[in-house]
C-alpha cells in the first residue's frame, strides 16, 4: 500500500491557537499534523511528504537491523554446526 497525500479530513484551531489537520494518507490510514499558524494546502502536503519519508526511513533502518541480526545468527549457526561436526560422538 502506497502512502501519499489524499485529502484533508478535518482542520481546526484549538483554544490555545494551534492548528490541527487530519490528513488521509491511504484508504485506511490518516495522520494528525500540528501547526503554529493556519497552514496552506501546500504546507500540509510538504509535511505529509516529510512524514512519509521519515516512516520509510524508519522501515529501512529496521530492515537493516533485521538483516544484521540474521547475518549474526547465520554465523553463529555455522559455528555451532562446525563445533558439533568436529567433536567425536560418544
């Protein structure tokens, strides 16, 4: 599922003067963004783009970590297999 700006679902100013915007980024996912001043649609799209980029980067980092763990486990497995194979059976 590709995440991208779809549409503004709601936009409001709270009692403290902060602007909140809820934006659909897929058919099943929406995000809230907070702004100091009333945002234009272009500013909202830029923030959505940043959010999606950061989310993608987090997934890339997680995948790299998992690949590193798999590699370490594979090395450990090979070491243990060689240890077992080289020991005489009792």
